[in-house]
């Protein structure tokens, strides 16, 4: 019961607090609280499926967060502050960074065919499977779905700032070093691969859980 309550509270608190944020780092910070709540879904399920779902989710989250913070660090080091408006016009300054950030936001929101979608699917599946034994799991699944819907608003706000905002004060190109470029391509490939071909990692996670047991 305690795990169910903490998971639901983390999801709602993180997503609701992220809505009014204009500071990009704070927005992602509150988003991380919500994602900690999502990962608690797998722990609260108290099942092997839940534990393997957490391992899969962590793997996809790794590529997604690395992409998002890499883009933010590159953009904000040339900006005066950390406001969302710093991302305005990014698609003209660096198409690669704009696409990478868009994919990262879509993955965090749980939009297919990216890693975040399948990760949330596995976590929700593990929770719903426990529903017949404890009705609280159905409430938790509903709360998680509500959190996904809420998160679409502020994640889309980041994408809107990148492509459709007129607040761009600086449209000078952003220089990207070769190592950073390779890192970004690798993270994009990771998000897409785990979303399109999840079976290999799901099997590895299942084996890891069986060994831990």
C-alpha cells in the first residue's frame, strides 16, 4: 500500500509541478520526479515482470536523459539564462539538436516508437496484472495514465519553443564537436532501437531478474 501511494504521489507531484515551469532545468527536474514514480510502478507490482520492466525503463531513460541534457548544456552555455525561450529557433540554429531534443521529449512523454513508450507499457502491464489481487493497482495504473496525459502538455511546450516560438534573440549557428555529435547520434539510435526492437533487452532484463531471485 505504501509503495502504491508513494508511486502515485510522485507521478502527480512531478507532472503537476512541471506544468508552470519556464526554467528548462527545473522542468526536467520535476519530470525526473515523475519518472521516479513511474519506475516505482514496477517495484510496487512486487513481481518479476515489474522488476524486469524497471531495468528496461532505466536503459531507455539513460539514452533519453543524456540526449536532453546534452542539448540543454550546448544551448544554454550561449544563453543569458535557463528560460525556455533559450530554445526558441533551435531548428534553425542546429537541426540536429532540434531533432534530438524533440525525440527526447517524445520518449519522455511515452510516444511510440521510442524507448519511453515501451518502458511505460511494460510498467503499466506489470501493475495491471496485479489488479485482481489488489484493487489499488487499478487506481495506480489510472494515475500513471493521467500523468502521461499531463506530461504531454509541458513536453510539447518544449517542442513548441524549438519550432514555433518567435522569441528567438540569437539565431547564430551552434557549433557541435565531433565527439558530441557522435554521442547524440548514439543516443538517438538507442532510443529508436529500444523502442522498435525491445525484445533483446526485455529478455536480458528477465534473465537478470531470474538470477537475482
